[in-house]
């Protein structure tokens, strides 16, 4: 018997998140106010969780996970397995044991993605700080579903501003959010000033994440009972997501193996960061077994790390956030629509941007037609048997392409990738791209 599943028991669940700020050779460039306009830090203090803002600048390497959140993680199915992709290796005819592929399964979360890891933490803190409602933006709908789920478990209300064209594509994911009791609005919406202004200029605006963030912030500013939660980009979100990489580190230790390359898709950076930061931390502390490479996979529609500029920019369309130092395409850029909507954000998280600038993280991007990515996902489905989210398919595509390149060159290589979500509610995208059906 060849065991292809590496598991951890609930009592092996990591007890602390990993904070990479403690191991960087210098401080991350701090957020700052633009030269004119209102104090953006005041806006954040009025709209966001106190705990989240504290965690943005925390100095300790390890941040204890409260017992209640550990219980919620276990309820949500953590720890999650790491798989050796033996069937995919065979399908690709890789030389046996010379090129080894592993993947982590965040698709096994109750709502279908890694976003649950930070949703549970943020809603727990929201309840503790006395809020009655959480409000947010969502692109692919995975973050909105995760926050609705967490709010439902803790008896809070969720208000979701969902990028309009993705909202219109995915009625079943909308049903899921509503089933959890959430209020869901297509963004731009008529619920906020920002939305109304954009709709006046273009009633058919397809929306984007930057606009939806502005709507969520405005809603929180005008509703005292509600607090704004963000699903990516900021340090505290990446911190919560490190549970993925910390489990993976333990799992690799159990089988006495270690990745040469770690690969995952990147929109704002929370999935990629959560998976790789604990391994990058080992490298920075000179504890890593190998000189591992870390590769973020993007769409050319929004390839911030590939062709963006490293500079201060706003995180939202309406310029309500402070300026963050990021690789950015510009906060007002128009990006073509793609099925992997979760990757369509104008910038990459400050932590990931910093690591990219230092040459520790690398990035690639696939064309906007998404054909190659979905073909690779099909190969994965047929070999490993489950359906990845369109976003996750980008990481899978690059892992397969890199494995085939290694075979061609006769390299020995251990590749690890993260399947950030499942694609059961995205089958229409597979249907359209692979089978040409309406
Ligand atoms: C399944 C999945 N993976 C990845 C992403 C990309 O976001 P991030 O880079 O914050 O992980 C998303 C975003 O919605 C997603 O739904």
C-alpha cells in the first residue's frame, strides 16, 4: 500500500499563527496618509476591528490562537490533509519518485475555500468587541460565503457587497450566503454614495473588488452596529491564513520530505501567503532544509506582481484606505473580466510585495482566455478526482507545467501546491471554457 494522504489529528493542530514581520530583515514600509483629504487611519479605526488593527503591527513571531477559534477550526474540519499526487504523477508520466507532487486541500472547508480560516477569526473578534453585524466585499464569492458562514455560527448578521458580474454568474453561491442569513448586494449598488455615483456614470458597470471594498467601508462608517472585515491583502488576514502552511510544515516533517518549489494562485495574496509564509520564515531564520522557491500564479488580467509597479497606492477604488506600499496596476485600472474572479485585484499584499521586491517570491501569469489553465484543471480532475475552483486551477496549471519542464530537463524536484478552493459552484465556467456550451 502506498499512503498518499498525510494527516494530522485535531490535537496536532498548530496553536499559534506565524507572524513573518518578526523575521523580516527590516520593517515593512508602513501605511501612510495621502498628501490631502481626511485622515485615512481615522476611517479605519471607525470601521475595522480593534484586534485586526493591533494584529497589523504585532511584533511577536507567534500569535496564540484563542481556544474558541481552535474549536471553530476543528468544527470546520481542520487540520486538513496534504496529499501526494501519485495519480497525477502517473498521468503526467513523471519519473517515479524523482519528481514528487504534493497538494494541500483547502477546498475541504465548509464553504469551499481557505477564506474560512480568517472569517472565523474575524467574526470571533467582532462578537467579542460587541458588534452585531459584519460587512464586507467579495469577488469570487468565496470570501462572502466564508464570512456569512462564520457570522451564522456566531449569531451575527452579514452584509455582503459582491462584484456585480460575478454576483450575476453565481446564483447558487448567492443562495449559499442567503442560507446562512446574509444580506447580499451586487456592487456597485444603490446602498452607498460610492455605488450610486458609479451607477450614475455607468448603469451597467460590471464592478470590481476595489469598488466593493469602498462600499463595504462606507456601509461600516454609516452603521454603528457593523464592522468591516477584509478577506485578503492586510497583514492580519495573511497571519490567520498561516495555519495552512504551518500544518503543511508538520506534514512534510512527518514524511521526511521538503518542497523545492511552492506554488499557489494569488489575487490579493492571502492564500499564497498563508501557504508559503511559514516556509519563508524557516528560510529567513536559516532553518529550512532546502533553498525553496516560492511562485505566485496570476492572471494577465491583473498581474500585479508581474507587471505592476512597487509604490504606494490605495487598496480601494474610492481612496478611503491609507496608502499601502504594494506592487500595483493602479487602483482605478480597468481589468478584463475572467472566470477566476478572485484573482482580479489591482495589487498584491504589502508582505508579498516586499518579498517579491527582495527576490524571495517570484510570479508568473497566464493569458486572459484561461483555456490552458482550465485544460490543466481538467487533467487534475481526471487524475485526482475532485474539482478545483477556477482560481486554484492557476496554481495547479503552473505546478503541472513546471513538473513537465523538470521531466524534460531530467531535474529532480519536489513541488507543493495549494488547492485553495473547490469548483462545485463554478461548473458553469468549466462548461463554457472546456465544452463551449452556454
Ligand atoms: C478559491 C480562491 N483562491 C484564491 C483566491 C485569491 O485570493 P487571495 O489571493 O486573497 O487568496 C480566491 C479569492 O476569492 C479564491 O476564492
